[in-house]
C-alpha cells in the first residue's frame, strides 16, 4: 500500500512537471502557417516606341546589372540624331554670320540720313524709349528671379519627398507606381527650376540689351548735336543687329537641347537590366511593336528576400521587433531557416484590401483579424535551398526570455 502511494506521488509529480515544461515551451512561441516569401520585383518598361529587333534573354535566365535585355530598331533614332546635329551646325553658322554683320550695320547706319534737327529729335526720342524698355526689362528680371526662388523651394520639397519615399519603397510599403510618381514630381520640379534659370538668363540678356540701347542712343544724341547725320538710324540698326545675335544664340541652345534628347532616345533603344536577378514575365518577342511605358518583362533578385507572416491579432501581444524566429518553407519540408522580426504592419491586412470590411451594418460578425509581420532571414544563402518570392511558409516566433 505504501509503495502504491509513493508510485502515485511520483507519477503525479512527473505529470505536473511535464505540464509546466510544456506550458513554458508553448507559451514562449507564436506560430502561423499563413506566411509567404516576399521580394522585390523590378518591372522593365519601354522608354521609346519602336519595333523589337532582338531579345537577348529568355524566361528565368539569370542576368547581371546593366545586362542587355533587348534592342529596339534604332534606325529612326539615328536619323533623328543626325538631323538634330545638322540643325545645331546650321544654328551656329547663322550666329557667326550675324556677328560679322554687326560692324557693317553700324558703319552704314552712321551715314544713312542727312544732318537735321528732326533727326536729333528722333534720337532724343530713342533715348526715352530705350530707357522705358530698360525699366520694363528690369521689371521682367525681378519677376524671373522671384520665379527661380519659387522653383528652388519646390525642388527642395519634391527632393525631400522623394528621400522620404526611398526607405518606404525599399521596404515595399508603397507601390512602384507611387514611387515613380514621386520621382516624376522631383524631375519635373528640377526641370521647372532649370526653365526658371533660363528665364532669368533671358531677362538679364534683355536688360543688357536695353542698357546697350540706352547707351547707344545717348551716344548718338551727343554725336547728333555736332553732326546729326545718321544719328537716329544708327542706334536702331545696331540694336537690330544685337537682337539678331541674341536670337541666334537662343537658337543654338534650342538645337543643343534637341541633340541631347535625340541622343538619349537612341540610348533607350537598348533596354538593360536595372538590377541583377532572374528574368520573369517576359512578354515580348522579336518584331513586337511596343509603345512608351509598355511592360516588357520583370527582373526578380533572389539576394534580397524576406518573409511576410500574417499573425492573428490575438498573437501580437508578445511579438516584438528583434525577436528570433524559425521558418519552414513548404518546398523544403522540415528544413529550418532562421530569421528575426523586422517590423509589424501599421494596419491589418483587411484594411489594405480592395474592399475593406464595413462593420456599420446591423449584420456585424466579429472576425479575428490578421496583421502582417515582416521577418528578415538571417541565414546565409543556401544554393541547395533557394528561396523564391511567393513560396508558402510556416513561421514560429520565439517570444520567450532572451528574445
């Protein structure tokens, strides 16, 4: 009888100890089978329109950064570049021609009209007109400088917005399209600032031209007081020549911009890989006529992967960033990958769905929500167990002491 009691006591102690150990082990873990491997997918789109001349990659091919993916027929773009370069050469020739005509115009204008009081009166009127033009030119310059300051402020703002978006796109917290919108806004702001600077340069040129007209007109008035011949026509002729020189200079800048654009379009006929990775979703073949912005393929790098696990909201009490975790991918059975909790989503998965649930109706049914948790894989890449975005996984977060 005594032995039976002792045996029962030992058994009871072992049961209690086992229960305590099991409770300890189970209470220090949170698991879910609602998890998947995630990674970046870099879409490759056409930047120019044309016919595909060659496709240098195949589906699922490994490529390096800047590797040639495909080529677009570039004959039209080469012709456009040659035409733009010819226009630039023509504009520079016209500029040299106008410059050589300026001295001739000054000499001819000095002897065009006879000496008369009427010519002197016209010369004095030219001074007055030139001074008014100078005031107008200075006002335009003030306005242009103010627009530069406004454009600079906008450039700084869009650049800061883009800097704030870079970590978000790195964490896949915003879409590529949203990020591209911020990139486009930053580039548009820079272009607006460049345009504003060009307007200031043009306004400064206008002020210089107006000042030259004033000085020239005053000089001719002084000459007209002693020898009025040609005093009225001379400044007008010189001013016209100077205006033609300014116009020719502006034409050169326009032609250079056209050359730069044509050269950039020619470079875009060769489509290159934005990052190293594996080619996926290739939907382009030789002879395909593509348009600007048309998706061609995607490049998926396999060296920057993470796991997104959807835990029940009741499981988040003990989960914290920095805790270690164990991951089992369905593809590799019982193989365990080690990871750590990187971050917890700011909202449940249902809030980011296309049609978020609306619980304001009278048919409300409480459903346990799931919250995405991002886990970074800490193991070194294993060629025998390559992970790919989209793979299903089971995640166990170790929430006990020391995690």
